[in-house]
C-alpha cells in the first residue's frame, strides 16, 4: 500500500501570485507576464517579448499547514548555439521569509538561439513537476519564487493541506525597471538577483520590471510603470541604449524626459530614483552596438565586445560616460521643480575598485557575488535612513 499523502488541487488565481503585472490563460495553464497586454501588443521586439515573460521577481505566495507542495510547470529553456549548456532554472522556496529549499524542473520547451545569425526556434516539451516535502505542519507563509530567466507556465498546484492567499500587510511596494542586470543576468537563483536582495535588505515588496535587452525608454514601459501601484520607484537606464545602439544623444535627452513625464502622470509625488549605469569597461568610452566575441564562442564561452568607434561620440553616439553625465544633468534640472526626484550614479553600486576585484565575466553582466554586492549597496544607499527611497524603520 502506498504511503504517499493524498494531495488536493488548488486553482491558480491572481491572488496567489505577486510580482506579475498580467496573467495570461494558456492551453496548459497560467503564464505570468511582467508587462501588461496593452504593452505587449505594441512591442515588436522578440528579445523583450522573451524577457518580460521570464518571471523575475514573480512568486507564488500562500498560507498553509501543508507539509508537501507540488507545482506542475511548463518551462521554456534557452540553448545558445556554440555556448555551454545553461543550467535549469531554479525555484526558491521561502518559509516565513527564509530560504528553506531549492529545486528545478526537467522537461519543458527548448528555445534554441543562434547569436551569430540571430535565428531562433522552439521545440515543444512536456510539463514537469516541482516537489517540496518534509515541511512543518505549522501554519506558515510559503513563497515559491519562479526562475528569473526561464519562461514558466504554471499548470497545477497540489498540497496535502488547504492553502489560502496571504493578505497584504501594508509593506512598502518598490517598483523597479532596468536591464538584464536588474532581471538577474547570471545569478544562480531568483532570490539572489540584486533587486531581490535589495528588497530583502530594505524590507520592501518587489515588483521587478528588469528586462534583458529591454531597458530602452519604450513609451509602453513608461505607461506600465505609470499604471502600477507603488510606494517607491527606481529606473536604471543606460547599458541597453549603448549595447543596442538604438538612439543618439539628440533622441536620448527628450526620451528620458518623456519617460519620466509619463511615470509622473501616475505617481506625481512618489519618491523616484534615476540610476545611471554601473561600470562596464568595454562601453565606458566606446559606443555600441555590443556583439558576441566569436573567438570566445569558438572556445565555448559567451563574451561580448564593443564594436563602435569612440570618435563617433562627437556625432552623438552614446557611451556610458555620456549617459551618466546627461542623466545627472536631467535629474538636477527636473529636481528644481520635483523634490521627490533623485539620482544615483551607478558606479556607487559597482565601480573601478569592484571591477578590479570582480570583473564582469562576459564583459557585460555581473556574476552572483557582484549581484550580492550591488543589492546590499543599493539597500543601504536607497532604503536606509536618509536615502532617497527611505523606508520607515530602516
């Protein structure tokens, strides 16, 4: 006779999820999105479409006495031609706010990307099951943080005791927008992205709109920020504008103003922090676009290089140095009439000394140790007493 406990199924509904702006019903289940449907319709970029559907900062949150939790999911895993295999996405289980377990899901769809040609293709795969067991039978809050870099459809939730939504306790909601660095780049698990770490240190509730390759001052992203309830907001701007080479200085300045104007339509007095890029040596004085280093690819490594000409900055091409100077000027100008607008130089989070100690492994993205450093520093500079996003009691 089987001793496996009888599990009950709970409908996956909006009130069990945090950190998503929209939930799409699919043939298999529920797909969390970090951009609303209106924004997704206006987007034509496949990279952004992939990034916003990867649930960085999205978590399933329930209160229960369950000792066993099973979650069926359909992940979409990425494979880069010529690069080493990527590890499976990690799910972090928090019990009453503390990391208690981690797991991965096998199976799922496979997205194969050829960075040399820009082509991509998807091979369908099966649903997999995530299982956490041996939990205390005490009443507790469980959070399952979904993989920050792996599209994840939620198919079914099963437990050996009833679950209920966790009520909001009035915690400060921090809404953040940035690039792949904010999404999580190369960290090992979703609670170790720098925004997740900063939120934990700052005692705030995170909504992470960090999009790999997608922090490009898009008006539909500004409207998503405008329309999302938040008590504190930060916008990290720069690296994607350089490494995609999408605009010149002439367009950059009014685009920043327009982005901030739109946010202010919905959050006229909310503390708003504009963060310039962290140090990235290849693009400090050299414009984009970035491109894969083919010599590294031939050795099975993914690394990037800057392909622009530093002389082109005279005609308006953007570098990180140019962007930092202009962002500081824009914020200083606007702050004269907007006392709740603030600026943070990204090099205070990761600068020259950090680069010497913890260089960017692929020349663009920080590793796990650097994410931890950035998260701790951001919390101290932004959320603690006297910071621009200060939270009472910190």
